[in-house]
C-alpha cells in the first residue's frame, strides 16, 4: 500500500497506472478535474495540486491501488520520522562499526 496519502508524490507513471483502462476524460470526471489537467499530469508538464493529491490518494485507497506492492532491498516503511531517524542512525552506527572491525583485520 502507498505510504501516507498527503505526502505521496504522484508521478506521471503512477497517475497512468491508477487511471488504468479508463480514458483521461473518464478519469478526470472521477476526480472532478479538467481532462487537459490529467493529460498535463501524465505528460509531466504539471503536478497535481494538494486537493487533487488528496483525491488521487483517496481513489487509490478505495481501489486497493498497489496494495500488493512490497518494498525491495533494505527499504523499511517508517510511520514516525523521529523514530525512523533513530533507526537510520542505529543502522549507520552498526555498519560503521562493522567496517571498522573489518579494516582492522586487513
């Protein structure tokens, strides 16, 4: 599932994926936006304003958009930025200590 809706970055590719097989006109009507606005988002000429980001995110939630999407590699979803910063600092410290130990053996 997508992270917190108000902070989503709706890229042209994500907007196209969410639109799916709907026409730009159908999608625009669903969001209450002009058709040419959807075209501009998908072409990368404009980004959705905050009100449309909210509507896109609500639509995505209703439709289960990317609900089966999983982060890959070392990505971890963190809801709290302060807690996330602490986790990053801890992982960095661990990696630094590991590297220092390895270099000491060389």
